[in-house]
C-alpha cells in the first residue's frame, strides 16, 4: 500500500496573492494621497474665490454692513497660525527626543565612500532650495538621516530676505490700521471690535509666517511625516496670502477713488495741482445718462461712510498718506510667501513608493561634516567694481531727480515740468539698461549653458511679475497714442522703452541663470559680471521710481484724463505692485547670477 501523498500548495501560488494584496494596499494609499491633494487644491481655490467675492461685494453694494466678512479673515489667520504652531511643536518634540549617532558614511558603504564630488552648481542648488536628485527627497526618511541631509531652502537667500523686508512693511501697514480703531468714538456706527482684531491678527500672522518662510529647512524635513495635514495646512496658508493680497488691492483702490469723491453732490473731483492743464474735474450724476443716474450714488455713497469712519482722524490720515508706499509691501510679501508655499505643497504632493532608506541611497548623500553652515555666505567682488560704481552714480542721479520731482510737484504751476523732468530720468534709465543688457547677452554667451536645468522658483516669479510691467506699459502706450500731443510724445516713448527694456532684461536673466564658468580663463575674466552688477543697481533705481512716484494714479495726468479716474486707478493698483515686485525680484535674480555663475567652490567646501 502506497503512503498517502500530501499535496502542498505551490510556494509561488502562495506568494502571488500576497504580492497582489500588497500592490492593492499601495494603490489604495496612492489613490488616497492623490485624493487628498485634489481636495486640498479645491479647498485653496474656494478660499481665493471667497477672498475676491467678499471685499468686492462690500464695495459694489451699499446694503452690506461694514466689516461683515472680517470673520472670514480671522478664520484664515487663526487657521494658518494654528498650523504653524503645530509645526513648531513637532519640531520641538523631535529635537528633544534622543537620537542615536549613526555610523559614518564609510561604514555604511563597507569602508568606501561612494558619494561623488560636490561641484559648484550642485552646492549652489542645495543653497537655493532645489533638489539635486528629487528621488532622494521622496524615498529617504529624513528623520533617520538628518545628519546627512543638506539644509535645503525653498527660494534663494535673497528672495527670503526680500520676504522679511516686505513683511516688515506689511506689519507697519497692519499696525497703522490697528491704531485707527482707538480714534473711533464708541457711540457711533463705526465702532466695531473687528476693526482692531483683524489688523492685529494679520500682524501676528505676518510675523509668524515670516519666520517660517525664512527658516523653512527643518519644517521641510518634518512635514513629510504628516502628509494630509501638511497639504491642507500649506494650501490654507496659500489661500490666506492670496486673499490678503486681493483684499488689500480692493480696499486701497476704493480708498484712493474715494479721496476724490464729494458725497454732497455725488461728484468726483481731483486736485487741480495734479493736472492744471486738463479740465476734467467733475463727473456729476446730473451729467450722466438717465439709465446711470442712480448708479453713481449706489457705487460711492456706501463705501464713503466706511472711508469717513476709518480714515478721517489723525491715524486715518496717516494711513491714507502712507498706504501708497506700504500696501505694495503687503502685496509683494503675500506673493513671495504664496509662491514659496506652493512649491512646498507641490513637493509634499509627490508620491513616494518607499519611506525607508537603504544603505545604497543613503550613501549617495554627501556627509554633513564636510559641508559648511547653510547660513554662511561669502562674497567675491572681483571684476565688478566698474559696474558697481557706474550703477551707484546712476542711483544717486535718480534719487536727486526724485527729490526735485516731489519739490516741484507741490507747486501747481510747476507740475508739468516736474512730470517731464522725472520722465526724462526714466527714459535715460531704460535706454542705458537696455544697452547694458544687450552687451551682457553677448558677453555671457562664452559661458557654459546648462540646458537640462528646470525653470526655478526665482524665474517663475520673475515671469509672473513681468505681467505687471506689461499691463502698465501697454495701457500707457495706448493712452499716449490716442492723446498724441506735444507733451505726450515723451510719455509714449518712455513706455515703449520700458517695455523693450523689460523684455531684454527678462531674456538676459533667464539665459544667464543657466550659465556658469568652467575654464580657468573664464574664472579669471568673469565675462559679463560688470554688466550684471550695473543692472543690479540700476534695477534698484527703477524700483525707487516705481515705488515713490508711480504708486498714486494722480501722478500721471495724461493717463488719468484719457482713461478716467475709476479705470486708471484700478489699472495702477493692479499693475504697479507687480511692477514694483518685478524690479525688486530682478535684483534677486541678478544677485543669484552674480554669485553662482562666476564662482567655483572646492570639493567638500
């Protein structure tokens, strides 16, 4: 009798269902992550739409009570601060937990270090916030390899310093708005605690976010442990910044229009000293068409009550005078923060197949003890002196021209001369910068071009901010063309020169940001560095003109007469903050080119 035969299931058949089950689990996780990413994006879009609708509805309709939407902004501010406090709490908890000191990289790889030498471009990429290999950022557990990971920041050092500078201006703006509350009488309709709570909360949020943006390397490593919360938290902060941007834009446009509004007879009057040669001084409801007879008081009477409440006393008049210089800071700060946070959200949304590190991947990371501190910066001013001092001369002449402009424009009989004097200064700046850019394009063609480098955050911000320059120059060209007179030709030529200079400079920056020195002769000569230095200082001069002279619509009587008060004020307030940011961010990009393209770092520096 034969022994019974025992049939064992095939080992491969046993493994196959478990492998499929594992894949299904992985697919479910990937689907859940993708769903969380989509939901967070839709949540952010909803916040932005509400941020547009609420302030616009208050301006358009007189039936909406003042400050009815302040609770929405308090939700945005407190939600963002709660997320940031949570992140800081996680950092403190992780820093207090004892960590084992891992073996050096040579022991991990069996006695031989496999990491390649760190080149200049790779070292600079780590400083400016780009991943030299994105797969490392998603496949390695940063909590276990913190000692090996380079400190990485989103956005360059100069961009983050700009965020701090604009954040200070935004905090001053919020502080002045907070001070207005204490001048409001308690027994009036204007008295509302939200008028004090909202600016104070915005000031606190600006400060806390400013710290997060400037020192975001540690947060970047910890945020991967809580992906869903990180996605919604970062998108909430993005929506908050964009909503603040849009709210400030609408409010400042409304306040400038109401500066010229007379509620007694529903007329719009602007000061004769701003435009003594033009007779466009009144738009009365009686002159309008019958169909629009009731639209003038409907669009102005309601907001004027808010204007009297908030900008009538000492602090209110101070805010009114300082707002043309401070509200662009809020817009530019919000733009920088939203862009940096979006890049962080996008990197968090990358799906990783494995969260555990392997010795092979860990060995590819350069050892931290060979790397210098991420907050240590060196400056080499070789081959930059001529461009620096020529740029300083141009900057000094520009400041003198601005001082003359403000002195002359205060006298009604010299307004036309003041505008002409500053327009000639602008035209000279644009012509010199255009010729310098063309020369720089020729000189930097000798350097190595890296065609595989992706479009960086700085370049994306530069292209986006260039839209403001295009809008302003295009509307100025149209207005100058159709009011072509003896005193408008200069305005038309200046707008054309500004458009040409912006185009040439953007192309130069995008091209030079991909180039670097590779030969000893290039390192010694540094072709194009004098031009980069000159353009850096020249853009500071253009930034000063845009900030001090072009912030108010009344500084441009020709465009104001052609488009009308409403239209030109809206055009100015939409385009000029972006134009101001373009000039600032051009200096940021040129600083990066000045530092990275002409410097070679030794291995393990």
